[in-house]
């Protein structure tokens, strides 16, 4: 069922530590299972997407977001003849390195590391996700990390600076950092996960924004894609209103984007005609929207940035979240005895502190902050 340009688990570039294949699973299915059973994956249920964990039980978390990306990714992969198992593994692992409190926590931790003496290379959640699966998980007797396949690890590392890529290559010549030096592309499955991620968060952030009261249905008229889908829903069901109208419009938005992506990508693949998964890496990105849908997507992102992510209530909340992370870092750096012994004894203390904080859930970070500072920033 796979197209010639899909990743074939029988042709995988393998694992960092060679081991026999499972008798009942291919390589990418084994990766998915390792991810689902790891500690970092379970923690995602209490990590922020946009709204903090304590703000409501029905808002998306990093875990539910990852599941939505996996569902969308598999559906699209099936239409394009790509490897669904690899797409699922990448989607489920792509946010494992996120800090508590989402991007606010990441930004605060990045600033702390850069201000350290001597300064460190900063913090980026994509690179941290790779670090989690390569080093930080402790589940196996003879190696650190999850020992995932090259193809899954390649998909997890969505972005990487040249400096970080060069450091990765020092540890792993010819490994996942090489494409950032050579300017080549990852697999189609990795490219697909990048866009499935965007489709998922754009849709569910509209839902969560309305649920929170920070966005209204009237405001959403400004989004061309949403307005068209809402009108389509009302044409089919004239009495629709409220949340049922919102849900139907979002479903139609998702369908439009998926159908457009499949159509535009199919045309790009036909024109480029890559003969293999390796040939894909030498070509420009092939998983794509049409020009019109790209434009509508950019407008949707701008709307969400201006009206939700930069909403005063969200900014005020994320400001307090940044303070929690910065205070934790300062407390641990100033008093290593406050850390668990396994963390305090590591050779690179600042990076060890960052790893420890990045692994926290929202609620654990808040408890630790209260314990160390005596303050309650989120009553």
C-alpha cells in the first residue's frame, strides 16, 4: 500500500543502539509503542497548550493536542500512500520536550540559560524533544533514551540552528543534524506532521478561545476560512447556533484544509516524481497547501496571534507562568541541595536544572514554586 517515496520500515536507517526487530511490530510501530509508554508522554496530560492546566478541564493539553495531530496525520498519510505508523510516532513525540506553561515556560528557560555564567546554548523545545528520546528517558537496562529509529528522530527535530546541528553531528556523524547543514529535507512523513500540527492547533485554539470567552463567534467572522465554513454549516442546518454551530464550522475547516493539502501535495508529488524516500530529501518541500489555502492559513494564524495569544488575559497569565519558571531556575541554581540528588550531581548543572524544569507538569511546577518561594502566583 505504500508509495515508492514513503518510508519503508524494512529500509530504516536503524537505531543508535542496534537491536533485533520485534516479532510482531515493524520498526515504526515499535517507536510508537515506546513513546506511548514513556514518562514524558504521560506528563503531557498536565502541560499547557494555550490555557493553563488549572483553568479548566476541557481545554486542550499537550497530550490531547498530540493525539489530534496523530489522528489528522494518519488520515492524510493514508490518502497519500505514506507510512501511517511513522507519522503517528512522530506526531505523538513532537511535543515531548515542551516545558510547563507552553511557550511562556520555554521562553523563560531559554533566557535563564543564556544569562547563566558561563552562558549556555539556550533552550528550544524541538531540540529538547530529541534530547528526551535520546538521553533523558530511563527505561532500558543498557542505554539511555528510547533508542528510536532514525526516521522518527528525524521527524521530531523539526527545527535546529546550525550551531546546534553541528553539535549533534559531533556526537552522531551523518545523523539527524546533517540535513540542517546540507539544506536537505526530512521524509514526507516528517513534512506531513509539521502541517498536521498547524491544522490541529489552529482549529482547536479557535474552539478553546471561544470556550474561554476570550473569542466570540462574531469575532470569527474576520477569518475568511471560518466564515465560509460557518455559512456552509448554516446553509445545511439553518437552525444551528452556539457551540453546535462552532463545532460544525470547525469540522468543515478541518476537512477543507485536509482535502486541499492532499490535492496540492498529490500534484506536487506527480510533478516531482521522487522514486524513493531518499530522493525526497534532495527536493524542495512537497507536503503543501495550495497558494490560496496557504494565504487563508496565514490570515488565521495572524487572527489567533492578535486576538487570542496576545489577549491581555492570556498575556497576564503567561507573564506569571514565566516568573514561576525563572524563580525555579534561580532557586535551584542558587541552592543545588533543593534538587533531587540525581539532578544535583550531574556534570552540567545548568543543563540538568533545565532538563528537570522542562520535565515538570504545570501543577508540579506550581507546587515546587510555592514550596521554594512561599508564594502562590496562581490561587
